[in-house]
C-alpha cells in the first residue's frame, strides 16, 4: 500500500524533434537517447528508494521538485542534445534560405538532400552555406537599379516609340531614380519635388511623378499624357479619310514637311477629303458608321476643330512614324523593298551565283609571330575551274573629300568653343576600283619604265577637283573613259588576258548614260526630221512559215542627194505595222503647284503599253534591250558588267572602304587645300588589303542572306551577316 502512494518521478520532456536525415543517424540518436533516459531513470529511482528507506515520506514532493529543477539546470548548462543541435541548424538554414529568396522549404530540403548524397561520409552532416542577409532597403535599392537600367536602355534605343509628353515623363522617372539612389536617405517626396522643380513643373506633376515611378517599378507601364485627348474633343486623325490624305501629302512633300507647313496646309487637305467621292464609295459602310457617330457627338456637345496647331502637327507626324532628325547618308529604306527593286535584286542574285563557280577567291595566310598567330597576307584559294575563264570581281564607286571636313566631335572645355572655317571648302572627288584582295593596281614588282613603254598607269584611280572653280563635274562619258583607258589596261597587266573582269557599278543614272545613236524613244519626235538624233539600225520580229525571223530596220531616210533625215516614231511604227490612228506623242495632264501655277506632266497609266506613241515605241523589244554606253564598251573589250540593285549599298564592299578613308582623313585634316591633296592619296594607299578582303566577305554574306530570303535589318539578318558589331565571322578568319 505504501508503494501505491509513491509517485514516480516526472521525466523531463525533450523538446527535440527527430529529423530523418539518415537511418544510421536516427538509430544512433535513438540509442543515445535510450542510454540517457536509462541513466536518469536509475538516478530517480535511487533517490526515491533512499527517501522511502529513511522514512521521509513527507519529503517526496520536495525530492521530486528538486530532481526536476536539477534536470532542467543540467539541460541548460550542459551541451545540448545532438537532435536539438540538428534542429537549430535546420531552423537557421531554413530562415536564411527564406530571407535570401531560395524558395519554399521543400526546395531547401531537396537541395540539402542532394548535398547529402554527394557527401563521402554518410555520417557527416551537410555543410551549411553562409548566406548573406539582405535587408529591405538593400532589396529596394537592387530593384530600383534594375528598373533604372531597363528604363535607360529603352530611352537610348533607336526603336523607342515614346515621344513628346510621354517621353518627358519617362525621363523624369529616370531622374527620380538616379536622385534617390544617390542619396537614399532623401524621402521620395523631396526627390519628386526636386525633379519637378528642375523641369519647371508644379505640384501636380510632383504628385503624379510618385505614381508614375510606382507604375514603372510594378508593371513597367507609365500612364500616358492626356494632353489633347479631352473626352469631348475628337481628333481628325481618327478619320480614315483624313489620315490617308495627310500621309499622301507628307509623302509628296518629302523633306519640305515641317509641323508649320502641315498645320498651314491642313485646311486644304480637309477640302480635298470632302470632295473625295471615289474614296467615299470604297468605304461607304465605314462612312455610314462615322456619320452616325458624328450625329451622336453633336448631340452630346462633342466638337472637332477645323484648324491645326503646329504642336498638334508634330504629334500627328510622330504617330504616323515620322521622326525629326538630322539627314545623314545611309540605306534608303523607303525604296529598299520597292517592288521593282526587289524584282531587279532577284535578277542580280541569279547572275551573281551563276558566276560564283568561276570567281577567284582569296584566303588569309596565318603565321606565328612572337608567339602569336597573326594574319600576314593573302593568297589565291585553290579552286578547280574546268574549261572556263577565271573571273575577277572588280567593284567601283565615287566618293568626295572636303578641305574643311574635320573631326565631327572632340573634347572642349566648358564655356569655350572651336572656331572652324565656314562651309566645306574645296573638294576632291575620287573614282576608284577594288577587288576582293585590295585596290586594283599593278604590283610594285613591275617597274615604272615597263609601264611607261606599254602606256599603262600603275593605279587607275582618278582624283577630280569638282565644282565651278575646279574641273567641272563628273559625267557619264568621263566614267566610260576611265574604265576603257585606265581600269581595263591595269587589270589586264596585273591579272593577264587569261582572266576576265566583272565590273560592278551602282545603279545610278551617271553609269547608265546612253550613246548618242542609242535606241531611245524619249529622243524621238512623232514625225520625221527636226531635232532628233540619227539612231543606229533597229529590228523587229516577223512570224513566217520557217518561224520567227528578225527583220532589220533603218531608222533614217536618205534622199537622192545623200541627205540623211531621221525617221519619226510614226514612220517606224507604220513600217512595223503597229501604228494606230489617233495616237498622241505622249500622255499629259495638267496640275497646279502650291502657288496655283499650272504645269503639264506625263501621265501614262501604270502597266499600259500602248497608251501613246512614245510608250508604244519604248516597249518594242529592240528598244528594251538597249544597253548603256558603259556596258556596251566594256563588253566590246571582252569583260562583264553587273549593276548593284538600287538602295543596296551594303552589297558593295567599297562603301566600307570609303567610310574608313573618310574617318582617317578627318583625323588628319588641317583645313587647307594643299593638306587635303596630300592626305587623301596617302590614306587610300595605306589601307590594309586584309581589311578590304574582310569587307568583301561581309558583303558576300549579305548577298547570300538576300538569296535565302532574309529581310534586311531583322535579327536573323544580323545573326547571319555578323559575328559581332566589330568582328567578322570565325569561318572567314
């Protein structure tokens, strides 16, 4: 009975949780826990027995209380249990992982389990990584830096479509974030106040700026400006008829367009829209809807102004995709994909790739110099050409250099400026030739005496002083003379007569000039005689029993006295049996300019071949096959001619040559005529042949991209043609 009243000592509770890292660890921890509990049970039972034997029954509660306190003290002062240590480590690692953004707890346990598998010793606990704690301010700073970098990249991009008031808002957000990052302790209100004050804005913008910044940081969206977008004010640009007329007017005026001229001409544009009955028929359903909307707007008091301010005109031009910028030379994108240009480009590509099996190619010579592999020169690439003449590609172009064309930018101390001569000064036009391996010239191994005996120059480049005070202006006849008298003799001396040159020219009117006796319908009158040239014989085809026969036709009369009189268009067409009564010489229409003066211009219908006598004559096969004087003369010498497509200067590798030469000439400019005459030849002659070869390969890759149907300027085009913005592809090095 006495034993029934003895209460067993209370075992101290262990708050540790068992984490199943490994079966071995769990078993070991259980054994250690069992040993510890066994010892504690034995101690407690001995104390109870001593208390019972001594008969101190009244002290049983005190003994038990002391025992519990002693165990608590031991737990606090002694080394914590291994399970407790493990739990603390897990909690600490979980906390750090959560703070550092490592993901949820399941992801953390998965990573720790993967580390445990990689551990050599199974009993070794995973090493806890030291993670840096990131405070809230540090997080906000990092986020703001990322948002600022994204905003600056967008504003610097050439494709940025944000303009006007909206662009100013973006710039204010950029200034706000820069100011805040510079002095983080400054409040957001003070930063917004400084930015708004610096732009001359008031309290409304200051308060709105805080919302715009928050919108950019959260959603990367900035609220658009509502200036000029009042709910009761309707824009004329929303009317499809007006929008079409405005676009056509801007295209017609070209570079004469300004916001002032557009605002002044807007009234006339509206009058044309009101009288555009043909357009109204095409979009009758749309107009009915527009009329209904107009009635509704009138009833609600909505208005639409009939005048246009210059500021509104600028906004319209921006919406239609126009940008105010300085005019620079470059690719004329407006005509780059024009229908007729694309058709000719297809023919050019076909001829280009027909020649490729016979075109000579060069490869770079690499040697080890001072422990580094360097390109030291070029050599002919081995290529098997069976029963055909080897072709050398020779490209041509002209460029101008001015005496006062110096550096475009330089470092200038604040408050000071650099005085330069007014105007561009006197200039030199250079007409030169390049091959795929350098400039077209006779190599230095050939002596000057030998060249003098044969009447051949070493370099066919022509330096021409243009302008009224110079040698005049470069004409098509001068171009033909340079090719025949200089370029072809130099080519045949350098490469021999066993090779054939293919001269490549840009598609300009100067290179397409015709001979005096060429078959050109524009030079002919309707009747015989008059001021029209004596043309070479033409021909036309006639169907017979034996097939189609080409019949020659003389383009002039000869009387009994031997006097020669040119035939007119009417006589030539009558002899060919295609004259039609009532044909006029050409189609004309009257039109008025901006000042109200009447003019007359040709107005032949597109796609019509026989609307007038001149159009019918020009579409005859012998007239269509007429070639320019340059092409005819080069073919007579046994060489080939090919013209680049219009607006495709990127296909001509000499353009890169001119760009490099102009840059180096500007660096050496001394703003004198004598200095220009010394600098230009020296710069051209010092251009490395390896660089010219790489420019040629770059143009060849661009031509290849066009053949594959890749559009210019796309991401695929850049990846196809460039390895980076400064290097050529590795396969071409």
